[in-house]
């Protein structure tokens, strides 16, 4: 959990360079610190465990695998890291599966992009007055 004055440390796991760049720019403009990114499940797991972010922004679909692999592996090794799933694959089955594995929030990239910064800040505090999974 970040201190009052330390910037929120965020790791981005998404296979789209355009999304990673856009999200990183949003976070940096909000005084957050992007401590790493990855496009594959294995590089995400290694990067997250190495960087120890406060929050991981995780896509459902990664190169050669899924975000669920990342969520499960990191949850076992570092249960205090918060996860915000940020994906276009946002159907009820995905939302339920990721919530069951411990994701704090699930946002749909196509309609909830503007909520990402606020949700990541809340998730970093584990204050979980977060968006319900509809």
C-alpha cells in the first residue's frame, strides 16, 4: 500500500502497444509511477513479482495466454497486489471468473476507459468501494 505521499506504482499487462502507451500516459499525467509492462503471461508474472507494484492493470487476452494465468500466479506469491482487469472481453462470465480469483475491479475498455485512473487509485488503497461487477 502506498504511503500518503508516494505515487501509486502501477504495472500494465496488455498485449496492445497502443493501449499500454495510452494508459501509461494517463497514469503519468496523474502522478502515478508505471513500474513496468508486459505483453505475455510469463513476462507479466516475472515483471510484477520483480517490480512489486501497488496495482496491476490486467487485460484478459495476452500474447500466448490469458490474464487469468497472471492473476492466479501473482495472487499466490504476492496476495497484497491489487488487480484491475481492463479488457474488451467484459462479458459476465469473464467478470465472474476474475472476481472469483481476486480481481478488485473489472472495467470494459470500450466504455469505461475514463474511469481507469480513479479505480486504480482506489484499488491501491484496497478501499474496495469499487465498481460493482454488472
